[in-house]
C-alpha cells in the first residue's frame, strides 16, 4: 500500500461555482488552475481511469457520486502502442474532477502512480471534500449546468461546451489502419473509445479509423461504424453527411452513443438534450421485440426523439428507468445504432454481442 498523506497535508482550497450561484468549497488534489465547463455526475462505483480518459467527457467537470475515489491508483501502461490496453484514450479528457473523499492511500497489483499524480501530470484540477450528494441533487433537480473551479481570486467566465463542435477536438487528424482482416470496417472517429477498436479487432476485421469529417466516398470498405464522442450531435453536420452517403450505398452501418444520435439525424429524426443525462455502468435497457433486458454502460447528455423517427425506422431499445430511446434500427436490418456502450470498459458485457450482429450483416 502506497501513501501520499504527507504530500497532501496542506491542500489548497478552491471553489466550485455553479451558474445558478451555488458555491462549494473543496481541497485540491490535482493541478492548480481555474477551469470552466459543464458540471455533470457519474454514478459508477469503479473504473475511474477508463472514465476519465473517455473522450465523451471532453469539456465537462465530472462529479463522482461514489464516495471513495483513488483507492487503487492508476494502472501502468505497457509500452507506447497506438491503442491503450487499459485506458480509453491517451490522455485525460475531463476539464476537472469532483469527489467526496479522495483516498490518500492506494493499493493494486497494476498501479503505477496515484490518481493525484496522474491528474497533476495532465494538468487537470480536482477537488475533494465536496458534498457530492447535495451537488448531485441540484443537478438532478435543475439539470446539468455550466460551472467553474476557481483558485485564489483568479475568476474566469462560465463556458457551455455544448455550443461548440467538441468532436473536432477529440477526433484523429489522419486515417490510421489496424488489423489485417479480409473485411474492412471504416470507423468515423468522433472521440472514439479505444475499446471499440479492440472489440472490432478481436473479431478479425481490418479497422480503418478516420477523422470525423472524412469523405468516405474516397475509400473502399465493407461496413461503417460511427463512434461515441462529446457534445451536441447537431454540431457534426459533416459526419451526418458521410452517414447518409453510406446509407445511400446500402453499406451496413452501426452507431454507438454519439454515433447513435448522428445515425438518427442522418435518417431524418431529431435529438434533444436530456435534463441530466445518463452516466453510469448500470443502466437497464430493453430490446423491444424480445423484451430482453441488458445492463449497460452509458455516458451521454442527448437523446433521440422516438416520435420523429421516419418510416422504415423503428425503436430498437428503450431505457427502463425513463423510457428514453436507446437504439434504432432500419427495417432492412442493415443500419442500426445504440445509445449505450456495447464495448463497455469498464462495465457489464451484456451488449457485446451487438458487434457480432453488425458483422453478420457485413458478411452477408
């Protein structure tokens, strides 16, 4: 067990200020700088290294509702391969972190450093001693909202990341190839979690990872996957255009998380912002035809409006907590998307079979 109590005895104080005027004071255990973003909460009990590196959190100040964070440190990376074996991207994606109690001792066979050290290296602010129960209650009642972490008297303006195209910041800049399978899957990277690529590669396909706005008419491929990512899907007009091209060519298409919302917009449906979103590893969804329930990992703040789905498109899954849409499918069976994460790292693997369902269509 490794302790850093001596290094955290004199934590600098900082304030979280919400747009509605609510103020929380906490103690710093990350990098000391003022930042702004959208304040959201996640109810997961584990998996903070994967969560913090998920590009879908770009621009957000993340609150963990689980009271104890940091107790198993941060895992060691093996080499500098293109894809991380244990994280969802090569950097921390959140703007800042808020927790109730930060564990100043950590212990795990694969831990390389403390969470505090990792956050500081990536220049990410973090506060503990925050009453996350009260904060979460405010966000549930009023909805997610802009907020800012302020150190000393260095005030900064609020910033709502949903008014910008965040995908452009998270996508790769040039195409990258992975694998050597006989089938080529084009992957539009809107802020892609690495485990989506791992999930495809273990099924023996070649993955061609493309920038979010890449013209797919320039390449030969057998199926298209649209990844997860941050922000308002309506900001990604160029991605929607590429999806429409694939549908027009009758290429199999599979959307995940933001990719699900983009698929719906490409089909002609509408999306809307949820009050506080779904961010957890325990969201129950039901498949409409079989009535089978899956426990899923989720991270999103927008949803698809079922009432706007055009003819030949149907709801595929629904959320059993609030009845929101969790998937759509074309009657042809060639175009499908889900709001949750079938690659789920961390989290349940109930939905992993959806990659096989998609590749069955690709191999027809």
